[in-house]
C-alpha cells in the first residue's frame, strides 16, 4: 500500500520519523558527506542533526510540512532572524560535528554572506526517503510551500549542494543565482537558486 504523499503540518511529535527520513534522504548529499565523513555512523549522526535543527529551529519558527515519506522546512521573511540557530543549538551541533565543527561554521558563514537581502521565503531543506522516490512526495511538498509564498507575493530562495537536484528545482521555476565553493579542503559546491512569485 503506497505511503500517503499528501502534505500536512509537521509537529515536534514527528521528529523521530522526520529525522529518519531526512537522514536517508541526505546520506548521499555531498555537503552532508563532507560534514559527516564517517560512513558507519553517518545515518545515526544525521538523524541527530536533523532532530536538533527541526526541534530547536524550524518547528518553532518555520513552516514545516511532511508526507509519509518526506519533509520540507520553509522560513517566511519575517521569521528569518528567529530561525537562525541560538547558542544552545550551536553547542549541540558542535558536539555532533566534533572536529568538523570548524568547517561547518565557515561554510554557514560563507553561505550567509551570499543570502539575498531582499525579503523572501527560504526553503531551508526538503528531502524524501529514497525508497519512496518517484511517488510525488517531494513534488507535493514543493508545490505546497511555493503556493504559500506565491499567495504572499514573495520570492523563494534555496541552496542546493547536489547538482542532480538543480533540474528538479528549475522545473518548479527556480534559476541558479550563484555558485559557491564552500571553504576548506575539498569543500563542496553550493548553488543558490531563486524563484520569483507567480500570480
């Protein structure tokens, strides 16, 4: 029986399920592999990472939606500052990252310097369980969030570190605004993408 791909609001109670889904979704992501290079522990560490940012940041200050096999975190223009990690969140992430905390901090700071200054919605992240790819989970979540941004008359910004995802976002109206190389030895590329609102 197919897992429901209808979007619904995600709550803190969804954290274990969402973290598991996102850990699977981002296992092959170049940036996550750079931050979490240990193959044997990556899935468990990624699940802890996503639990931290979901429960401490996005579920409190973002627009979080999920399906049975995917999740998306969006941030409205007026919530951008609040959705940034606080001191406690930063400590938790540093503990998770260990000796990768420095490169993580440098990458976040570089990306932040290139974030558009004009008011916009941010697609902080979106991911689907690879076992459910092709069932419309990610597309449904993308359409749901973009409809909210369009209704508000706001553009949307996202960052992708996976080249194969660029055509998917382009299909939904995004264009590459900037290409960055994250700092540090072997730092991956990051593509900033922008989408104007649609009437």
